[in-house]
C-alpha cells in the first residue's frame, strides 16, 4: 500500500457528496489534491466561497452521480441538506423537499485520466452510494481506499470483485474523539477536531484491525438486521451510524 505521508500532493482524494465541504477541507489540509462532487448547487457555491477564504484549491464539480445521461430530478431536503437525494422519498424526509434539475456525471469518466493517483474516494450520496461504487468499478486503476455510508453485504460483494480484501466499520457517532495518529501514512499531520457528521479518519488511520471479506459480511449482516429492527433513525440515534471502509 502506498505511503503518502511524505508526498500527499502527488495523490488525489475524491469527496463524493461534499455537503458543506468539511471533509474536503480535511483532505486538503492533509496535503492531497481534492476533487469534490456535490449535486446541490447552493452547497457547491457556498463551498467555493469557503474554500477560497481558506486559501484552498479544491476542484468542485456540481454534478449528481447517476447512470442517467444529461440531467435528473434532485430533491433538496428543507430541514437537513445532508439528506438531499435523487430518491424523492429519502430527500423528502423530515419536512419535505424542493425539487430541482441537476446535471449528471459518471465517476469513471470523471476520474479515468488520473490513473493510479487516486488515493481514496469517500462516498456519501443518500441512497446512491452503490451506483457510485459500481461506476468506480469501471476504472482501470482502483483507488487504494474507499469509504461508503452504511455499506452492507452487497457493497462488500461488489468491492471484493473489484479487488478489495480488507474492511473496517467506523461508528461516525464518535468522530469527535478521533485524532490523526502520530505515524499516519495519509498525508501531513495537524491537530484536527472532527464534527460528528464528518467522515473523519480513513484507511490506516482508523483504529482496530482490518476484517477479512468473510468477517466483514458477518458484521454487515448484523448491522443490517439491527437497522431493520430499529427503523426511523432510532438505531442511529441510540447506537450510531457506520461508514464502511475498504482497502485493496
């Protein structure tokens, strides 16, 4: 696995579902080149201003990740922008949504020219993470690391077909307790304070051992079963919400 601690600027981190740009800022401060995808034009414009004020050169791409060509309906959640989605039911939770048209893109087409320089891809696009991973599967050079929100068994199966052999589940509820390890292999060190809804650490920085494919399937099944028994965000509020990380 590539040790990017001494030369992160040679590699890219791709933030799919940028939201307010907090994760993108973290990746840029670690020293990586950052490409950020965000379907909501208001969030994309706000982040452009925020990044400029911080002096960060982050490539913002205002697209929805979809297999459709051209444009699609996007549902901007009225109360929680992070719940906005191409899925009308998901995007309209807790207060409804505003329907807008957004341009689409394919990640394989967007990232193909970067070759083997994509170090990590973070995906959090309410209900469409699987579409994003499936598009990344078409890349000749796979990212060294991938993280997806609530990745279940079908994600593990697809990622294993793509060559990923190591998995971790990170409880995002406790992100505020995370700190960059002193011997991190993922770029420059700085004293960061993560917000609860940020993606936090990734790759080798995450605590705990990597799980095998078989072990990850067991954990994935367990999490899916518990979520089914505690619906309507009850599981997230009481236990937490999990990102699944995969490494080649």
